[in-house]
C-alpha cells in the first residue's frame, strides 16, 4: 500500500476473484485501446480477467486493479494488457473507467497510476516496449503523451457491412497462400514500404522477416497471402477471422498501385462464409490504397494513433567498491570488493 499525505491509501495489484464485482461494474464504462480486438472478438473484461485462472491458456490477458481511499471517498479502476508470446513487448487493451472530459482529473489520475505501474511491472519481466492504439482525437491521446508514449504511425480502418457476392470476384484468383519461402520476401517488402522511424518503433533489429506479424493481432484464424510479379512478392495480405467478422491488412509496393483495385476485389473471394462484417486497414503512409477500398464498397470507420513506450529494464552488473586508503599503498578496486546492484536503463522517450 502507498500512503499519500496521510489521507490517501491506494493499492494496485493483479486481479483476484474477489474483484469480479468491481470488473462487472466498470467494464461497460471503459475504453478499448485496440479497435481490432473490440470489433473482431467482442467480449467482457470479466471473462478476459478470468482467463488468467484457466489452464492451458496461451494468450492470457493480465489485469491490474487499483483501489484507492482518499478524503473519505473510494476510487477504483483497472487496466488490461497482454504480453506477446514471441517478443519482449506488450499491448494495452482496455482501461476503466473512461475519461469523461479533458478536465476529468480524477479519472486521469487513475489511468496514470495504472499504466505507470503496468510499464514498471512488464519492464521487470523483460518487456522492452509497451504499445497502445488510441483513437485519433480521443481524450486519452494527451494523457498517453504525458506518460511518455510516442506516436509513430496512424492506421485507418474501413468497414463493409454487406458480405460480397462471390460472383463479383475476379474470374481467376490473384492471391496465393503464403508459403515458408515467401517469409523473407514479405519481410523485404515491409522494409521497402515502411518508413525507417516506424520500423524503429515496432521492429527489433534483424527481425524484418517477422515484422509484419510481430504484434498480438491474430487471435482467431490467421491466413496470409502474397501476390507476385514473376517471382517477386509485390503485395502481402493478412486475413484474421473473428466472431462473424474478418479483418484484412494489406501491404503493397508503391510501384504496383495500378493493381490495387483488382487485388482488393480479389481479396473478397477469401472472405469466410457467414461473415457479417468485413474490415480492412491501411497505414497512413500507404494511403494511396484508400481509393481502392472505397471503390470496393468500404467506408471509413476510424483512425487509430499507434503509440509506443520503452520500458525500464532491470539488469545486474558489478559495481566496484573503493578500498579505504592505507598510507603508502595504492587503493584499487578488486573483484573481492565487488557487489551486485540493480541498475535501470534510462527510459527512452521518443518525444
């Protein structure tokens, strides 16, 4: 517990079963920080929190709960996040309660405490980067900037409500399933398409081959396709299937934009049966593709600001301790006088 001015006591800890009534109360008054998760796999925060207690769960959502007593009043909130399984990174998924206004200092303080504690905790577990996806123009955007997050890209999402008729697709398929030999080529395409600053924000060194798939997006059926000119991969498509919805992520070489309409139309043949809603997203630096989306029957839904914060990482290193000087003898640090200390790397904030 952390006392504050003798009048406030607050505690932040992982979710316990006794917190279920609190989560139930607040989950309808929170904010999603990943539009894809909210649209593809709509679920309650309580069910996500409870998943941490289920055996054999590979994609566990972690929940931190804050309870505070200040000036005879009680306050509470929670944040949910997920660590990526193959990379030292984590994604913030949901936070409650939601900000009501820019002057809502009470809720801002809850968010600041929860997210700051989240960054410290995952940093101690070796996580190097924490990501959040905030709707462009949202009240939370300024809050994340104040907490040291930096925006590195915008991603625009488009929606099509009516399922395509397969007779509308091109007579011959254009997209081919991605195979193992294509992985390196897709990574190269990512390098050619993605600005260097974006690569630095979301891709660790020498990991370009996996860069397009390193986020935690893909909790459902994940299908990957490529379009080749001769033997060269010139476009890549990812299809994620959720609950009665699917999501396309398109990446295309800028020299092939004349083929965008045909590629988007052909992607519609890949939509699974009984799909009710189709989403497609594109980064701002590939905004030339948006015309093809509109001509294929999509309409703009939302724009997200992609944000990242570098954590503090605990390391252990020797620190040499000086020996008291004895007259006539030079004092030098020795291995026997070495002790281990914990040192934090400086927090790198890309402001």
